[in-house]
């Protein structure tokens, strides 16, 4: 075992981290105490969880807690806990290897945020410990890991280096000692809070950490109420308390858009406090998180900090806690998955969350729109995964529309359907602008029929499940036959198509490698041509998505090329066919412009560009 002092150098980013943190958060120095207490509380939770499978980790009669100690003469503030503790390797990995704490992502976020938001960034990126250097010019950590016989000391002055050496500590746990800067203890405060004063520490704990379950003591006084918010009557919990607790759970600067407080007794007794976010939390939190994250308590004992079985993955944007006295204290993830109590809780919570989202949609459409912009794709995942048998989930989805800039729900769309309309029309596209400009919409616009623009990558998957909504079928505007005209209009179009059979046959021969059929269209009013999917075939958007996922080796299916019988291009093509001059090139141009119009790549860009140039030269000569 290494016992002598070893000096290590932080990675190059540490100086940038310290400088940005100190200068960006100088107006909110008290958050350092919130972060150190949060770390201490987590350590206590980890020791209790490990004790569920190894009783020696937490001997009977051991009370977990957090102690604040002040030495005014030495100008130090200590935060101690009897949690799980850290080994030498833990200290180096958690406090010395800065990159592990998400520093690069934190720095990028911090540089793009104003100082008002910065205070809530440090916790979410796991760098909260380093906020201690806002008030201290030296930080010392002495820790002993549960099960170990020896302790270790970590120390740094934020000068780019830290030391690690053997130390003495009688009990398991960690003590963080801050050697305070003069400006943080009243000697040069100039109106700044004095963090060596009991009143300052007490008010700071009350403001930021009152909900922490473990007692936080200073001298003989417990500073926090310790009464969990979810155990109190809903009407007694203030919006400020909810905002603080939600920030603790999600590291989100914004207060939640909706609070779901559940107390159930039949058929299962449990209490839940869930939060629905206003907007998007940082990508750092969402990356690689395909499951829900709800803390599970059993009789006030934290069993799992991130339980993935209490809500389905498509509600993973929800944060909160569930306490269920009916579950055993030693419940494991494996037994939890098979436990019928878990399934009942999940069913109840899903219903409550969807109900709360429905209320938000009805009460504040603007706020719901912001929420859906960031988290709506997860609700669409739920539709695709088969959670929408009663259409309750699809009723909450918002879609872009062809008839205006506002989004719409499916019930709103159905209310606006024109007389005689029998389907909910949809059109997939890369983005709203491309989809809104699609030639597929021309006939729909002419008839005043609205089309839902499906521009999210998950939409195509969702539509594989969502084939109808409350009895009204959903139908793709770029698939199969579409004819919105009257009988008279259909007869007139049929007459215009007569006599062009040879042209269609010639175009089909010229484009046989690319299209399955060439036919006249009832969709088009202004454009010359458009590509259509066969009934039940994959859309161009789906094919692009599959190529992005699986690579360029994914085959492209042949589609149908439809011509506008009213467009002058038909006469032009007939002239080319009659003179046997350049029909094949004209067909390639027509096919290429149809691809460009829908946002798809042409198969041979160089050849397409050459044909366009030749066409331009021919027109100028």
C-alpha cells in the first residue's frame, strides 16, 4: 500500500473550470453548501443500500447523518458524513480525474449560459464538489471506505494540483474541510454572507436542503425538517418547496410545469410525488437514458435512486419519488420487475401523469407546446410501443399542419375535417418547410383539406401503430391513389389522359431502373410530377431514416411517378417522343426534379446537373 504523499496534476481543463465557476457564480456562493450536503446525503444513501445485501456495511444502531462544524479561529468549515466513504482509488477517480465529472460538457454549457443559470449547472454535471473553491482557498477531504481499515486524505488549493496521502479516521465516512477565504467569513465580506456564522449556515440549509432525509446538525441543533414532501398533504407544500425539490432531483433551473402528488391505498398503498418538466433538461442528462428514473423508498428507506420499473421508458422525462410500505426492504431489481405491486403502481402513475398532461394541454397551450417540443417524441414512442389502445396517448400529441403555423391535436383536426372527408391525412418530410412545400399537398389545398406534417423521425414508427384515431383512419397523402375531385372533375381528367398511353409506356421504359409505374396524377395542380409510394410501401422519409440507421447498403424501393395531365410538360414530352429526340434525358430530368422537390437525393447528381445545364443552354440558343 502506498502511504507517502503523492502529488498529482489535474487535467488542463481544471483551471478553466475553476475560473469559470468562481467568476460565473460569484453572486450565488451559498450553493457550495447545497452541493456538499447533497454529496454527503448520497453517500449515506449508498451505505444504506449496500447494507441491504451486506449487513456488516452498516452495523445495527448506526444512525446516518451529516454534521457541520465551524472553527472560527482556524477559519474552517467542515461537512462530515458517515456514509459509504471513499478509498484512495475513489478519491483519485472522483475528485482528481476531472473529465469523469463531465467537465467538458459542463464548460460548454457554462460558457453559453448567463450567471443566473450557472448555479444549477454544476450539480447536473457532477462537478458540484468543486464549487467549494468559490469560498475556500484550500479544500481537504479525509475519507474511509466502508470495509476498509485505513483512511486517505485528498487536498488541493485549486492551483492545478492535488495531493493524496494516508490519513487517520476512526469511523467510516467523509469529512470535507474548507479553509475559507477572507471574503467568505466576514473579514472582507462587504455585505457578503459569513459562512462561519451559525445563522448563515442554518438559513442556507433551510433554503436549499430542508428536504434532505438525513439529519443535518450544527452543534446540537438539527437544521433541516427532514419531513419528505411526498408525506405531507399536497395543499401544505408550497410552489417554492416543489421547485427546490425538483431541482434536487433533476438539476433543472426551471420549476416544473406540472406536479403530480398521489396518495393511494387500494389496491396498493403508496405515495408518489412526480414532476413534469417545462422544457428540455440538458442533453447530458438525457444521453444514454432509455429508461425512467424514479427514486423508490420503502418505509422511508431509499431502496433505489433510479428505479426503471415504476414508469415506462416513454415517460422517462418525469422525475420524482415513490414510497411503498407494501414492498420488502430487501427488494431487488429482479424481484421488483416480477412483483405485481410494481405493475399496479406503474399503471396508476401512468394514468395520473397522462391526466396531468391533459390538464396542462387544456389549461396552458403555450406551456404545453414548449413541453411537447422537447419531450413529445417520447409520447410518440409510447404510441409505437402499443400504449395507446384507448387513444389517450395520441390525444396528447401535437402535429404541424399544412393549413397554418400552429400545431394541432388529433381531436382538433377531426373537428375541422371538411364535409365528406373520411380520413386523417398525413405527409412525412425531413422538416416542416420541406413538407409544407411538397407537391403532394396541391390537391389537398385546392379542396381545403388539411394534412398533418410528420417531420419527427419517430413519426414514421408511430404511424405503423397509429392506423386510426377514434374510428377515423389515418392515410398518407403520398401513398396509393388519392382523388379528391367530384365526379365531373374525375371525368374531365380522364379525358385529358386519353391518347397518352404510348407516352407513359416510353417514360416507364426510360425510368425502369427507378420507378415501378408512370401514371397520370389527381394530386397535382401546379407541379409537373411527383413521386408516390405504393399502397403500404415505405415513404421516402422512412427510407432515409433506415439508411441513416443501417448505412447506405439499404436498398431503395421503386416508387410511382405521377404526371400532371394539365401541365405543359406533357405536350413537351409528347413532342420529344414523336421526334424520338431526347425523351430519355427529359424523363431523367423529370424524375430528378421530383426527388429534389421532396428533399431526396438524386441518384447521379453529376448527370442531373449536366442535363439541367444542357436544358438551360438549349433555351438560350
